[in-house]
C-alpha cells in the first residue's frame, strides 16, 4: 500500500514538472492562425527560430514525461482491467506520435522561413501560402493530440474514481473537466468559435490534483474495484 502511495506522489511531482515545462513551451512557440495576416510573418518566424526550437524541445520532453506517467500507472490499471490498461497506454503512445508529427510540421515551417529570408524569392505568394498551410498543419495536429490526451486522461480519472485513490469529488471533477476539453476540440474542428475557458478550466483541476498527489499520494488503503 505504501508503494502505491509513493507512486501517487511521484506522479504528482511529474505533473508539476509537466506544467513547469509546458508553460514556457507554449510561451516560446510563437505561432497563431492569425500570424499569416502579417505580410512579413515568415521573417518573424525566422527571427524567433531559436525560441521556437526551444519550444519544440520542451513540447517533446513534456510528451515523453506523459509516457513516463502512463508507464507508472499501467501496472495499477492492469490489475483493475487489463484491456483498459492497454488502451490507456496505446492512446498515450498515439498522442506522443502526433506531437512528434506536429513538431516536424513546425520544423519544416522554420526551414521554409530560412529559404524565404536567404533565398532568391521569385514568388512571395507561394511562400505565404506554404507557410500558412504549415501553420494549419501544426494546429490541426495539436487539436487531435489534445483529443487523445483527453481520452487518456478520462481513463485515468475513471480509474481513480472507481478505486477511490483520491477523493471521488476530485476524480469526478477531472472526468467532467476533460470531457469539456474533448468537446471543445470537436467544436473547433467543426469550425465553431470556442471560448478559451473550455480548455483553461482543465488547468485548474490539474493544479488541484497535482497538489493533492504531492501532499497525499494515492490512498494507501484502497481495494481494487471489479
């Protein structure tokens, strides 16, 4: 039981690290779908290439840390439901693959900006369209990555809820918060205007859950539900 409690605390510290690295990853990214409206946006991308590369590195590192979290949780979820554990881990691996793809799209955008700045540009419109498509590639891949993240997180919260590893109100809140994120992604895909609050409310839950796990870990006296 103490081992499970310790595992919970380790996951709490990993969540803290994920948040600590994830925030600068977003800040340094420097991409937005409105960026191509600026006539010199490829110059802006070229000038911020170092920060963007740092963002990519942090993004991949954060995604790798989620795989570490999934690896720690796998044997616990496996004891509860073997198929659920396999699905949980598989979803995280798919999420990681999408993150890699999205960052490859961003890297190719940096290469395009370098060619635009140093090359002999014969057709500015071609570079503008190509750059815009690369930005769209990144953001659509990002949305799909968030949906896979939401699916895996829902399984995690469901597992916590069924086995009372944390207070049930906390795991139920997590299922609701991450479901809102999942719905928000689909609304965005269908080109509907989605408030940032659809996504930000999940961050508040993550902070509370992280604090609880660091302080308490998983409940030491639980019995796996059947």
